[in-house]
């Protein structure tokens, strides 16, 4: 049985992939976990089971099954955390992770207009995968919930710098997300709060499986990764758990690749 501390983490996208792995890793360190996810049917049950699993490790865990991009839901969740905090001794929200995967995987251009990403889809992608980061951090700040030494992380991908078929809207969201992280880093440094984007290597998760040709991309990445394997969510979770250490505040506003070196390679093979 692990022990709970007065430290809390709030994880958007807690039920799967990087969010889930990070919740497990932080709970091992005694962090109590607040999680937001959007799941239905059997995935909703799995998320509830995961919340109980965390509680059984000895920490407090409370999940909210809600659209994290909904203003009303965000306000309600933040109020619920505020209310909870009244019951605890010196609670510190130390980690906030934005790990939401919910975007339009579509081309911008096609001879079949049905295949083209619409304004609504592009705006929805920007809202969930980028803009919501700012609204959450603004509200946490306004409500004075961000503790001194709080660490903000947002999950990004190589798509912020490179073009990929069907990934245009998400690429734009990732570029915006990294810009938002830099801005948060600058504006919140006086409060001893840091922000960094984590650029994970290609990882087999439910969201990534929706990208057409993902299996082939995964194999290619594995073959070319210097470690000859793909990134797994636990690789990222371990890094976040270390960076959450209060001594590491000098790493601020960066996009940190956590991919075994995958992103430094030139993926175009030269004939030997
Ligand atoms: N898998 C990869 O290869 C990869 C690589 C780099 C970056 N990323 C990024 O990591 C992040 C997490 O992706 P993942 O691969 O762990 O996906 P995942 O499918 O495993 O997890 C996504 C999580 O987001 C939640 N979610 C989605 N939309 C939501 C919404 N509107 N409100 C609340 N919760 C919502 C889901 O319930 C789930 O918990 C994404 O931003 C993704 O772009 C993924």
C-alpha cells in the first residue's frame, strides 16, 4: 500500500494512454489524482474501475466523465476541487497535465468535398486540443488553485513541425499548444509555476489507432527508432514524474521530446 501526500495532480485525459500512465506513476509517488475523461459504455466502466484501482493504492482519486472543452463543465469541476480542498490539510495542486486526444483526422483538400475538414471540425480540434489548455490554466489561476512549484504539462507531437496526411487540423492545434505553453511559462514564472510541452514518439494508443495508416507508421518508427522499439505511455509518465520535482523549475517553456531519439533522425533513407 502506497501513501498519500498533500500533493495533487489534475489530469485531462486520465482514462487512457499518457494520461492514465501518468496517473499511475504519480500515484506511486503519493500524489492524489483528479482526472477528467470522456468515455461511454464499456470504456466508461473501465475508467471507473481505474479510479478505484488508484484509490486502492492508498491515494485519493476522483474522476469526472465530462467534455473538458465545455466551459460549464470546467467551472463545475474546478469548483468541486475547491470544495474538496476545504477538507484537506494544506492541499497543493502540483501537476496539471493536458492530454486530450479528440481531433478531426481529415484532409483539408479533396475532390470529394465530403472528405474535407469543415470549419466546425477545425475549430473543435483547436478548441479541445489547444485552446482548452489556456482556459483551464486561467481558471485554476483565478481560483488560486495552482500551488507554488506547480508544473504544467501538455502533450504535443512532431506534427507541430511536420506535415502529415489527414493531420492538418491536429498539426495546427499542436503548434498552438506549444505556443501557449511558452506563454504560460513566461507569465506564470513569477508565481514559481512552470510549463512544458512533452513531445512523445509515436505510441500505440486508442487515439493514434484512428490515424489512417497508423500501423505502418508505428512499424516504421520502431524500425528507425535508435532503441528499435516504439514509445510506450510509461516512458512519458516516468519523465513527467521526474520533471514534477520541485527542484526542476529551471526547465521552463520547452518542448521536450520523449521518444528515444526518434525525432532527431532523418526518416528519408539514403541509398547505400
Ligand atoms: N499516441 C501518440 O502517438 C501520440 C504522440 C504524441 C502526442 N500524443 C498526444 O497525447 C495526447 C493523449 O493522446 P493518447 O495517445 O494518450 O490518447 P488516448 O486515446 O489513449 O487518450 C485520450 C484521453 O483523452 C480523453 N478525452 C478525449 N477527448 C476528451 C474531451 N473532450 N474531454 C475530456 N476527455 C477527453 C479520453 O477519455 C482519454 O482519456 C493527445 O494530445 C495526443 O495528440 C499522442
